[in-house]
């Protein structure tokens, strides 16, 4: 099979396109022929060495495809099933061995390319809106990178619940995209010297009930300053870099604030929770209440280019690798 391999951490160029032996599924595993692999910021963090990564290895954690074979003890899948998965290291490859409990059957109404890219962003948006801070009708929240993969779906989910969404973006094109997906107001990072002041101006001086921040270092201070008394900062990523250690007294002086740092794996901890959360995302795509945007597709061999484009934050939506 062909795969991307990383032999040392570093920049996009450390991703090598290589030939590897075809894998075999073991106990409780399925072997899948890849249809599409999702490209996510966690892939960049692992490649850079910010998150632990055993090397050499095949990167990537999300994808979809058709089951070729099942290992001993597998009961939920059979050859020919259309499946998708998340948090499975080794997904940048023609063939992927997937633990049975990390996969889900793809409904007939969902094409495999959509399935290969929507789960990480869709389920992340789902737990942010429903669990990390379940915003209520009439509340106002701030969504950073509102035209990004998570931001677009999160905005749609919040709007379905009657929440007012203020989004932040980097360009005029992204502003149009964010507004088209439901953002009530949009602030462009590059055109303001005081993001928090603009947020407060849009909220009558009070600030927002919650901030959903996947940008990290570049926005963290403004996110805290944008919150109203007893507001919540949900820090779910670090696209601009990791946030330095935080003095917890800042939460007191900011108005008895709450800070949480969630991770998808903890919100799909059981097969039942995975199927429920993924199922709600799939149903939203199928019935048209959620719009999923593929911003670009790349040959598997060009994973380095996909990483470069994602890191530049010039894209709006999901990037996919296609074998």
C-alpha cells in the first residue's frame, strides 16, 4: 500500500510518501480501503511534536472507506460496509486498520468523502455546543475562526438553538462565509486593535456568555476580556500556538470566569456516545439542517501541501486527502 510516513517531527516536508506492506486486521480490528482522510489541526500538532507522536509512523486520525476484511472477534462490521472513524493514528494510507470501537457505519444518504471529513469537526462542534458550554436561546457567544471547519458547523448548531453568534475571521471572503452560515456579527482580526472592546460594543458593554476558542495563543487574552461576569471560555485548540501557563487568579479578577479545555476523545468515550453524537451530525447533513463545506481535496502524496494550506488559515471548511 501507499502511505504517508513521518520519521522525525518537523515541518510539512517531513511527511514522506512511501510504499509499505499491506496491514492485516488483528483481534477486534477491521481493515478498510481508504476513500478520504480528513486533515485536522491535531495532525499538525503531532507532526510538529507539540503532541506526542511515536516515530516512525503513519499520521492522520480521521477517515472513511469500505471494509475489506475483519479480524477475530469483530461483530459490528462485515466486508463491504461503508465506515468512518476518528482518533485512529495511521489514517494517511491507502489501507487503514481501525479498531472496531472507533468506527461507525456511514448512512446511505452520506457520501464517503463527506463522511471522511465531517466527524472530527462535526462531533467537536456538537460537544462544544451541547456539553462544554450548552448555550441557551437568547444568549450571545463569540466563535473564533468562524469560517473554519469547526467554526462553520458550530455556528450553525448554535443558531439552531436561538443563540446570537459573533464570529471572528481574517478576511472579507471569510466574513461572507461566516455570515452565510448564520453569524449575526463578524469581526475581522486584522482590522481591530482591541477585539474585546469590539465584542463589548456589540453586547452593550456586558460581554458574551461564552467564547469558543480554537485559535489559542493569539486570541486567549482577548477571549478572557470578552466574557461577561461568570462567563465561560472553552479553549478547544491552538491553531496559533499553545497558550502559556495561566494564573488562575485571572479568572477571579475577570468576573468569576470558567475556563475549560475539552478534547474530542473524552466526548465519544463509549460506542454508544460515539454513535449518538456522530448520528446527530450525519442526520443534520442528510436533512439539510447542517451544511458541510469541503474547502479542498489533495492527493494523498501531497499531504505536505494540505498541511501548509491548513496552517496558513487561508481555507474555509475541511481539507481532505484522497488516495
